[in-house]
C-alpha cells in the first residue's frame, strides 16, 4: 500500500480511501482560497452552505433518493436514531414491529420499548444470531406503526440478502449503518433509512437519515426539538450546528464512489472481496465462518478456529504482519475482518495469504 499505511480491518470508525484523505489533507488549512479550514468555518457562511448543498446533491444522486424524501445530516449516531424513530413514528398506533438479529438490532428494539409496544416480528436468537430470518419466518402486524430491521449485523457478520416486505401501509425502517452505499438500494421501498457515517461513509460524528417526508410531523409531544424529524426537515438539518467536517468528508467520499463507477460497480467489487475471503475460509480445515451460508455479510466477515488460544495467536501474528483490528467483538469472540468500501482488494488478498500461511504453520 502507498506510504506507511497498514490494512485496517476495524469495524468502525474504519478505513477511508487514501485519495479522500489526501484531498482532505491538501485542503486542510485553506479550503479553495477561503483562507480557512472547513473545520473553522461558520456553518451559516456562503462557502460552507455550498459544501453542504453539493454534498446533499451528490449523496442523493448516488443513492437514488427519490422526490418526497429528505436527507438529514444529524448527530448522535445510529444509537440516537434508536430513540428518534419511535418518538417520531410510533404515535400512529402506539406499536411497532422489530426484527431481532443481533446486538444493534436488539438495542434498537430495547430502546423502542420505552416509547410504546415494540413487538418481536422475528428473531435469530435460536441459533445465536448466525442467520437472517426468511420472509415467511416473520410475524408481521398490519397495525404496526412501522417495521424495523438492521440490514447488516456488524458484530455477528450477517446481512439481509432481501428487503423484507412489510404489510400494506406499514413503513419499513432500516438501520444501514454498516452497509450503506456498499450496494444499490431502492430507497422508495423505505419509510426511513438511517446510518452512522463512520463505517462506510465518513469520519464519526455524522448520522444520515433518509426520511419520507409524510412520516414527519407526528412526533410525541415530549420529543426534544433536536430529535424531531419535522423540525430538522424544516431547518434543513441546521436547527443547530451540524457536523460540518464529516459532512465535507462525505462529499469527498461521494466523489470517490463516483470515480469507481457508483454503487453498481462498488457492489461488484465488494462481493468479489468478500467471496475471496469466504472461499479461503470455506476451503480451510482450521477456520470456520461464524455466519450461516445465505446470511453472510459482505462487509463484516466473522470467523474462528474454535480454539480461543489459537484465535488469540492468529490475532497477535496478524498485527506483526501489519494488519489491525482483526479481533472479533468481545460478545462474539473469534475474528472479524471488516472490509467496507475503502478496504482495497490488495488488503483482502494479503489477508487471504496470511490465513493460508497461518493454517500451514498451525
Ligand atoms: C455501529 C453501529 C451502530 C451504532 O452506531 P453509533 O453511531 O455508534 O451510534 C448501530 N447500528 C449498526 C448496524 C452499527 O454498525
């Protein structure tokens, strides 16, 4: 890899493309002749409004966001959305459906219970969160205010390979924190898509919510102004100071995604990277993939030897080889390779070689 950078398999915050970092670096003290850094600008200034509007436009174009949807640039992480979604949407019928497929999906469900009846529409707990339930395994309430799911389970390494069908009139709400902009998405199927930016898009601090406008404006009276979709729509995400720098970085990231051919091309590359890794793991006699076939994530590849000492040895040796963050989440153990948009093919190739070499010497 160029200069002295290592292959960083962190689940988030995670790698950004070198091109993006270099561009940010070149502009860091004087953004396009403004005499100041983007970090130092008033968010009400003309030059910053330009950055904001351009980023909105590029993001909408790449994601194919249709009319009738607003893209909000918020803070508070995906975790704040766990509360913001029920506060704004659950007033319709006082209940909502949640699919429990792992740590973050379950946290969203737990939070929603504070605001109404949050029912379990499906769960993969019976096989330790290693799979995604099929459509016919879901029990859906036609009177739910919405149906919530998490498209990619960052910690467990599972990913929905289909878009669940909600009953007529029930909006679909999705936490896409760890796979947003990794593949094309039909936004029109959703009521709300939200994502923390620090996995696939930008530095931490920015949270994106794509909101179907007619869902806003029905929030609970206790909803803080900063957590009202309607308020944020009316104020164009600038009710208060937005995360100025990460929004600018998102704009650079959008340019990069465009330069590699947009989401259709990016998906092909992401599938190729993931399959390369899964093939090596499937051929191995030492390693097992944690997620079941058909539910495997193209973003977070979880695997293990079944022996904790050997797993620890693998992680320790990987660090010596110049890889970082291959240790699995503490709740799952084993290893996890997060291979988001910015992880280059060479990084995955190098990891595959290391896995084979480790097995040979084990
Ligand atoms: C990381 C992550 C979260 C938590 O995001 P924060 O921005 O830290 O609040 C939620 N959901 C998913 C799927 C994640 O990957």
